[in-house]
C-alpha cells in the first residue's frame, strides 16, 4: 500500500496557514485564471517530496510564502512534510520537518515546526512510507553505479507538468533531463513488477566483475617492466659518467641491464665530485653517430627485403608460365602410358605411334623440352624455401634495428634533457641533478619490481561465465514483455474510448525509447509522429491511467496519485456553460470521463488532481471542482491580503 495527498499548505511569515484540501480516491479539479497559483500545486508536491532544487515558480509564492507543506495518507497513517523556502541567496533548502500525525489531523502551527531532518533522510522516510524496499539495488545501463528506487523515482509516473502533458517528444515527468532518462529506464521494469531483486543484485555483481577484469588487465600491463627501461637506464648511466658520478668503462665493454641498474645505484650513493668534466668528450655526439649507423643499416635492410620480395614475385610468375608450358607438353606421354604394349621409339608419333622419320625429330625435340621444363621447375621449387627464409631473417633483423633505434632515441632524449637542465649549472649542481633523476628512476623501477600484482583474470573470467549462464536462464525479459503487453492492452482500450489516431493498431510502450509506438502495416509509428495535439494529450492520459491501473493490480509502491497541469492547455475557454464550443468541449469532456471511469474502477485507491483553465458545466467535471480561482472572485493559492500585508511591511521599513 502507498499514499495519496490529503492537502497542501503554505505558511506566511507570521504563521498564518493557507490549506487546499483534496478528496482521496477521487477526481479533484482546481480551475481558474492564469497566474492564480494553480500550477504551483504540482511544484509544491514535488518540492516537499524531496526535490533537489527549488522548483516553485511565481513571484507571489517566492516572495510571500515562507514554508510549503504536504499532508499525505496511507490507510489510517498520516504524514506531514514541511519544507521552508530558501533563505537569502541559497538555491534551495536542504532540511525538512517530517511529522507522523493522527489520521485527519490538521497542519500543525508554524511555531511547532522544527526543520531538522536532512534532505537525504527525508527521502528515505518518504520512500519507506510509499512502501519502497530500501534494500533493492538496480543496475543502470552504461554505468557502474547502482540505484535504489525511491519516492523520487515514483514521481516519474505521478506528475505531468503543463509542458509535459501534451508533449509529443516526452511521455514521463522529468524525461527531458539527461540524468533522469537512465534512471527512468532502470525504474520502469521495477515499478512494473518485472524485476527480481535477487537478479538485480546478480546483474550488478556481473557488471562489477567485468569492470574488475578490465582493471586487472590494466594493472598487469602497468606492472610489467617498462618496455624501454633499458634505454632510460643506459641514458642515465651515460649522464652519470659525464657528471663524474661513475668511472668511464673500458672501450668496447657492454653492460647488461642488471649491471647498468647496479651501477646507477652506486651513482646515487657517490659523493658529488669537485672536478670539472674533461673537455672534448661528448656522449651525445657518440649517440647521434650510432643513430646514423642504425638508420643506414635500417634502410639497407628494407632495400634487401624489397629486393627479395621482388625476386620471389618474379619467380612465382616465371614458375607459373613454366607450369603452363609443361602441362601442354606433358600430354605427349599420355598415349604411351595408355598403351604399354606399343614400343616407344624416338621417331614414333606420340599420337598414333607411326614412324615419323621424315619430320626431322620433332617429337624428340618436344620430349627434350619437356625434360628441360621438369628440371627448371625442380630448380626453382628448391629455391623458394631459401628465399622465404632470407626474407624472414631480414625482417627479424629489421625488427631488431627498429628496437635499437627506439632505445637509442630514448638515450638521446634522456641525455639531452639532463644536459639542458644543467647547461648553465656548475659541475656539482649538475651532478646533483643527475643523482636526483637516477633516484627517481630507481624508485619507480623498485615499485614495479617489488609490488607484484596478483593475476586474478582466470578467476574473474570463471565467475563472469558462471553468472552469465545463471542470468541467461532467467525469464525476466519474458516477464517484462508479458507485463508490458498487459499494460499495452489497457492503453489501446483507452485510445479507442478517446478516438485517438492509430487506436485500431497495436500500441506498445517502449521501455528503451520511453515513448509509445503504433505498429502499422507501413511500419512502426512513434508518438511524435501521430499527428495532432489531441493525440499527444490523449496518449499521455491513456498511458498514465493504464500504468496506475497496473500499479494497483500488482501492488507497486508508486504513490497513488496523478497530477495533471492544464490538459486543456491555456487556450481553452474559461467558460463552456451553455453547451457551446463544439468539438473542443466534447473532446475535453471525453478525457475527464475516461479519468473518472479509471478512478471508479480502482475503488478509491487512486487519486487524480487536475489544474485547469477550462470550466465545464457537465459531469464528471462539475462535481469534481474543488475550487475556482478567478480574478472576479479573488480566489488564488496565495491570499491577496498576504501580498498586501508584505507590501505594507516593506513600506514601514
């Protein structure tokens, strides 16, 4: 069971209270002129039910109302929620007064209100009062976070502002907000009763495991030794020698990476020398010379590979031609193989076997050509593996040269950076700078070496596979489709009653696109393509009423009220008594008949509050009017004497 609205209240600074009551389980209409405070009822409900912003608009409300309050009831329980207007330059007020009252109790005096409940706690209290399970966690598409359903999410289906109630592009309250749309998609299946909380937890666990697997891979990649660590170490080693922190090595001696690191550790512990470095020695020039040699060798290797590949291509072309000629000449031996009793003679015709002495040995020449082609094919075929092996060797050498160039470039960059940093410094300062760079390198290297990352990829992959299999056997998608199908039937029944466009086509609620779609023979038609404002308004009303019918049937914790702000829109006439205004009046009256019929079918468990410009002198509109706020009678949400009182106070000050 969840709640409905008994009343909204506003407090003046001196404590005077203005209360607007509503009947539970009924249609409640407040009609009147513009700028009389009708639309503020919706925003007061939104504000008191935990909005993060001060959503209330209008000068009278912002200037002359100091506390906004809401009385909600569930069965025989009653909760009073009051929230003060922001003070000074504050954007909103984040503390509320939440009081549990006896059923039917009036709003408390202003002097008894204590605003001590933080906004987040108030939301939890209101969510619990609505019957929402606080332990449920729902995954959000394309996000690692989870959402717990709250009363704020229930309001997606309870409020329709003036710019929403007939909007062809928006179906739900707050859908325009980019932050709200993912929450709407996550909450719709939950409030439709198609979400198993246990499955939701498993889905969230699966999302976390997939994220952990990616992070694990990234950590393992980061924990590997630097690809060019040897180049960095060699560059620092050269700097240390140039700064006289290390002795120069004998010419031609090469060090392994481990030996270089050991010598760098010695350089860090070496006292900074006082001796000027010898003139004329330039390690950077040697590195540049080495780079020139490497680049020349690299170019030569590329040329050799290109030549070998050209030879291989030409060999393949030649071999193809030889095979074609061989295939033609090879047919000469077919008849002899077919007639082994016929003796083979050099001058015998290869076709009929007769003597061909007069043809000057043509057959013999053809046989010799065939033998030659056999020999050439054998020779070329034997050469193919050797050429491929040479190409592979050259490509390996090219890869080694490429790596050597990368290491050489890093050595040059490291040495150049060190020289630039210390170009204007004395030798002692330069040596200290080099020691600092070496120390930083060694610290980084030590962290990677001594902080191994446990490889849990296989473990994570197995758990992910297990969860995917477990979730794959779930019928949740089928359950959601089934529930949506039943809601769609209700929507179409109301579309028929309201004579909306596409009423005879299957209508479906799209939980991903958050819109309605009519399936026609020409293809799917979205709500935004369905034509007139009458259709947009009608489908909004049909959808909201159908959803609340379904919420009641399954006991969903969505609050049991719907607030519609000006379904007739501002251009509808204020007065329709006397039966005038033709089809516009009839269309609006059909909407109210559909609303009243839905409320009656739900037997007091659903409440609709409509804020209107129109005033129809016909049922069910007439008997549902709770107030008429017009300039002619002085009716308004904020009493006129409040405004006059504040103005007088301002004049006295």
